[in-house]
């Protein structure tokens, strides 16, 4: 074996050992920094019906994200993700207009989540709601 | 032409990197009789890199409040995947670093490498040791365990004996009359920002001094002769020496591997070595656990305070020892570095090491 091929062999071997060690160190690091399950990410959220006034919006955490619940007409409830579909700001409810406004870039959404005006490309994400006695089951 | 060569050519045309690499690696010659003790600088650089990386990772989950600190550390140890590994590496790493720092300091003392023209290298190195001990002391409080709380209470209380400003010093260190949230806040700030910043600047200066003055030649062998202290700046060259790369880098890598193996050996096979039972209980300011003692590297100081008739005398002795070591190159001005020709120094050196060990063992068992 001449010098240059021996040197190449050594470089490749050292590179392989280094890459293996880097892999061994990277796995714990990746696991350490990965988001931890917070629980309730698949579950339903129960909200007392009395908390949602007619024409008012109730903001709450749903599976780790902000969501909004409103009584559109008496006895008819709707829930949406409160994250604007444009750039991720949190929408506001304008009770006097009966619509949502995104304060970042003036995106407007109707009370059924559809885009009325502004830059949002999609309607708000709809979350299923069911009435169970005095409670509302979201999700 | 392969990509690596293209990138190297690109950088070489613009920054002359090949010349820099040659000057600092293959054409950087070290004395032929250089020994393994000279690798401890590279070992410490590696260990501190591990320590900084693991410290930054711990910051992701650590919460520096008295209500949450202990719980957040428990969470890191028991819930976060591989949190136990990161935290144990950090805690054990601190101990291995102190061991390597002491070995580095003792080898420099024994070989007289602190002497002219390397006084500034020594002073910066010794200050690095003190800052490292500061990082150990401040880091000890952060888990907010019984051990942390009471070790810090005892350590900060000893400053009370400083004449005139003792009470003020304790209150400033603690941020109040007792160890509490203000203490945790300031120790946290010092541990993660203050000391590392000072450490980084000192380490840069230390490395600059080492490179600028040149590596000292080990004072062994028939050809070594003491030289008169220089009157003008001169970089110490070693013509005919061994190249730093690949020869000495291989030796550096071997000793670094040894220290990393020691670190991981303790982490995997004796993870509880530096965690007494009081480290697993949350801090309780109303219950002092029995037998609280500092870490092994502070035991000599702890025992000195115990055996001397007054705490003031103990502090004075410790202060004198630290000051003597800091300014040693300005006191010991003889150009002779061969240990066999420095019987008085070697006697004091051995007595000093023996005293450190004896006080530490005594402190541990007392």
C-alpha cells in the first residue's frame, strides 16, 4: 500500500469514526430538544355553555393552540382556530360588526369563518362543537 | 477538481488560509522533548466546550426561581428525554475540569513554565482557575436542593469575617440577610453570563500569550540551560522540533479521549458520585441537614476554617495562599527551571500538594 492510499484509508476511517460519534451525540440532542407531549393534544375540551354569551366570543386553548367559540344564533355554536390563516396572528372578535378582524394586516373573517377581506388565503379552521346539556364539547 | 479543493482555493485567494494553517499547524514546531502534560490546555478547552454546550442545553428547561428551580431540575432528570445525561455530564464535567485545571497548574509549577517571559500567561491562567471555581460555586446553588441551599449558606457566611466589610459582603453576595430568591437570581446571572464572559476574555488572552510567546521547552535533558530573562520581545522558536499537526495533535487527541472516557465513565457507571442524599431534597430554609460539606475541591478551605482558631485567620491564610500563587512569577525570579536544581521550590511544592490532599481527606472524614 503506498503512502497516498494509506493516508486516504486513514482519513476515511477517521471520518467514519467521527461521523458515528457525531450520530451517537446527535440522537440524545435531538430527543432532548424535541417538543414534549403536553397531554390533551387529542382530547376534547368541555366549556360551560354559560361562558359563551349570545353575540360574544369565548377564547380558549384547544390542543395547545388558541381557539374561539361563539354562539352565532341562539342555540347554534361554532368554534374556530383563532389563528389567522395569513401569517399566524390571533384574530379579534368585533361584536358590533359580528365579524373577526386580524389586527396584523386587517384580514376580516365572517362569523362562519369565511374570508371577507384582506390577505388571508383561507377561511378559519373549523372545530366541531356539540351541545351536551349545560356544556359544550369542542373537538 | 473536487469541491473541498475549490472551497479551499476560494478561501485561500481571499484570506490566505493555507498560510495561516501552515504557520499554526504543520510549520508550528514544538520542542522535541515535549511531554503529555502539555496536552492539558487542549483537554481543558475541550472540557469547557462540553461544559458550555451542556450548560446552554440545561438553560432550555431550567427555571431560576425558588418555587420552580428544584422541580425544573427534577423534570430535566426524570421527564425530558436524555435530560439526565445532559445534567450529569454538566455536573460531573465541572469536577473533571477542576481536576484537569489543578493538574495543569501543578505541571506548570513543577516545570517552572510560569517564569519570565510567561508571567502574564500564568496570571491569566490562575485567574481562569479562580473564575472556574466561581462558576462551580454559583452553579452549585442553582438546583435549589438542600445541599445547594446549605452549602451556599455556609460558603457565603464565611465572608462575614472579612474585616470592616464582612456583613456588607455577605448581604451583597446573598442579596439579603439569608439565602433566597435574590441569591438565586444573582448566582444564576453570574453563572450563565458574568463568569462565562470574563472566562472567555481571559481564555482568549491566555491563548494569545501562549501563542505569542511560544511554547516553553520542558526543562529536562542535558542540553537545557537557563537563559537570562529577555530584555526585548522574542518568540521562542524550536527549530528542528516536531510539528504541532499531525504529531502533537494526535497526542492531544489521545489525552482528550482519556479525559472524555473518564467523564463518561463516571456519568454511566458512578452517576451518584458527586450527588450526596441532600442533593435530592428540595431546599428547606428551616431544616439544616446533618453533615453538609462542600465539593472535594473546596474541602481544603473548609477544613482550614475549621482547624484554625478564628475564621478570620482561616480566611487570611486562604487569601495569602491565593495571592502568593497569583504573583508567584514576580516573586520567584530565578531563571532556573530544572526541578533537580530547585530543591527548595520542589520541597514546598510537594509539601503544598500533600497539605492540600491531607486537608481535603481530613475535611471529608471530619
